C-alpha cells in the first residue's frame, strides 16, 4: 500500500521528462521500415481493399486525458521527426489553438468523449439501468458537445475515441456504447477508435502505463524488434512527464467523484 502511494506520488509530481524515450520509439520504428500513419489513413487502407495489409505500419494515438503542455511537446517532437499521429482531447483538455495547429499540420484531431460517465456524475446516479433508460439523452448530449467543439475549431471532426473512466468500470458500460451506426451518420463521423475493423486488424496493441512499469505488456520497441506487422501504440501525457499542478487538480477531482459514488452507493448497478 505504501509502495503504491509512493509510486503514484513519484509519477504525478517527480517523474523526469521521458521524451527521449518517445523519440527512441519513433526512431526505432523509422529505422526498421515502419510507416507512421494516422488512424484515418490506416482506416482508409483496411477498408478500401480486400487485401491483407502486409507493409509495416506504426499507428500512434495520444489520448490527452490531462496535461496539454506535454501534448504540445509530443507534437513538437513529431514535427521534428517528420511523422503524423492522432490526438484525442477530452472536454477538460480542449485547447483550440493546439488542436488547430495539429489539424492544419496534417495530424488527426478527434474528440475523446465520456458522456455516459459524465451523465452519471452529473445526475449522481451510477446505475446501469439508469444509463440504459437515458441513452437517448446521453447521445443527444454527445452530439451537442461534438457540434460545439467543431464550431469552436472551425473544422469537421472526423473521428472520436472513447475515454475509460472508473465510473464505466462500475457500470460495466464503456463510453463507446453510445456510438451506433445512426449516431456516426448523424454526427458525420467516420469511425470510433474501438471499431472492431480497427482493433481486430492490429498485430499488437501497446499502451503506456504509470511508473514504475511504464508499459502494459510489450513495449512498442519490443514490438518493433519482434517484427510485429501493424503496431498500435496508445500513450497519455501523464506517463511521460510530471505535471504537478495538473495532476493535483485531477487527483482532487477524482477524490470528489469517488466520494460522490460512495454517498450514492444505493444507486450503483441497480
């Protein structure tokens, strides 16, 4: 228990900048003949032909859960290395200036949505039955939020990615359950990132992790060295550079939300 608390404290407030490691991943992919593609570029490949993709492809997705400053450092590094990746921003991390810069430089910029979890938090009701009964309203909120974001940005959002929240784990309902073919059509979206056409086509899905492990399962460099054909790597700013103020605010918010769940425990998974 004490060790886990220390690890979390170190990760949030003391973790040194790990962008050299990020650069090492990018360089390793390039030196081993991998082509960096954004998610829409890769989606075009697997949906426009019946042939199995045989070239080496590296797809890097950034979920910007916290710390936009580190997201900008990712962007600066990727411009330097001449690659394009995919970025997904939550309501709490939307940065119009950065998102516009990414978009006009050819990066994928999408919405990291969490309307199911947020609806439960707002209503202080954490019942899966409650979610099912109110799914139409939740979908309407999603569509309004997306439309407003597009208006603020001045360009059309093409893709979205579901954010995983502790409330979703309680509900056993992921946020992407609100996405249907009808919602995609209404919103003018090409896909949601957990579309099985995408997830089932990867040779491996790699993800970063908190200190001290840093990766869940195989690291992207190990995947490259193992000759995995199509690598999808998911990363989050929090695991690459400490951001004390942002992490403190996020931890306080999580604490408040956790207390709300305990207070309203009679409405859990009813």
